[in-house]
């Protein structure tokens, strides 16, 4: 059994016991979080009806907060001496999926 959930503006495929990395969730490590399910697959049964999915709950536990890879942003214009350098690391959260309940 697995589910497609909406997490941090993206869709993630999760099953019980999986760990997923999503955009930062403002909670401490060990806290429980819930995700809305968009699709549930259980064997040959596929549930995508919004009314049926309203009762589906995908819960997880926050494992840790981490940072994504460094992105280097360089701007350069020829013959003018214009150079700008900027870096960015996204704030992420690792979540372990604990249950998918119907």
C-alpha cells in the first residue's frame, strides 16, 4: 500500500516506513505531521475520489531538519566589470511516514 501526498508544493510517493525530504516544516524533531492524500493504491484498488480521500490520513514523524545542496548564482556582463556572486541553500525537513489510515 502506498499513497501520493502533497508535501511542500510537490507530490511525493510514500509508503509506511519511508523517509522523505520535504520543504521545511516549522516543528521540532519528533513531532507528528499529517499530509493530505491525493491518491491511494492498495493492491489492485486505486482510490482517487476526493470524497473517499477525505477520510484518508497520512501521518509522519519529523526526524531532522537539514539544508539542501548549495546553489551558486553568478551574474556577469562582458566588458563592464559587472560581477555578482550569490549562494543559496534551501531549508529541508526529513520525515518518516508512520501510518496510512483509511
